[in-house]
């Protein structure tokens, strides 16, 4: 019998769920829309905004085939309620602090499911990922540079997600700041859930 994910060490989880990059797949937009539709069924529309973030939201670049979704919630109390609803609907809470909660769906003791989602719960204005996404969507040369960086890091950090994220950090921070200096607000926002 396989060990439950909640009992695995970080090293075991990284071995079971390595970083994999694949060419952009147009179906990722459909996966996002399908999951967003489910989230709309579960959540109260006046308290949550939903956004497709991460590399799967950037046309034409390689990405981990994991759909990242940002849920902006109105306050901490709503964040806790949303977390409880998502856990009840099959998401696994991975991390939490007073400002942010991360949940995953599609992780099994046998490895990745066919569709995998990361949901990032955030308070209002904690949305740097939107600026970064928008900048890459409107600047294809920078998006390709980001892709090249990720591809150069992939095999070195295949079983070290923290190292992979840290190695991309300077690039992400740099272009997030550039985007914030250009845009007064994220460009591509979606409707409330």
C-alpha cells in the first residue's frame, strides 16, 4: 500500500512529483475554464475573484502542465471559509500563513493525475503574479527568455521545487516590478467567481 501524501517527507514528495516541463498546450486554457466553473459552483461570488496565472497562462512557452489559479478573497475570514470548502471538494491544503494559503488537486500516492491544479488564496492586492503574467503575455521576447531560464534550470532542480523557484526569483521579481511601473492595475482580470 502506498504511503498517504500527508505522511511523506518533502524529499519523498519531490521524488514522486518531479518538475516536468512540456511545450505549451492550448488545452490548458480549457482546463482552467473547467476548473474555474467548478470553483464558481463552490464559492460565493461576492467574495472571490479568480485568475489563471503561471506559465500555462502564457501562450507558446514551455511550462509545468499544472494549472495555477489565483483566488483573491476579501478578508482572512473568507480565506478560511474558502479553504474549508475547497478541502471538502478534494483539494489538499499544502501550506498556510495569515496572508496566503496554497491548495493542490491532482496529486495522488501514485503520482500526478491527468489534470493538476494549484490554487493560491490571497488577500486583495497580493497579486504580483497577475502583473508578471500580463507582462509576459504582452512581451513575447521576455516570455521566451523566461522559458529559456526555466529550461536551463529544469534538470538541475527536477527534484527540488524550492531550489527551482528560488533560481527563477530574480527574473520574476525584476519583470513584476517593470510591469507594476507600466500598469496601474493588472490588465487581464477575470470576473468575480
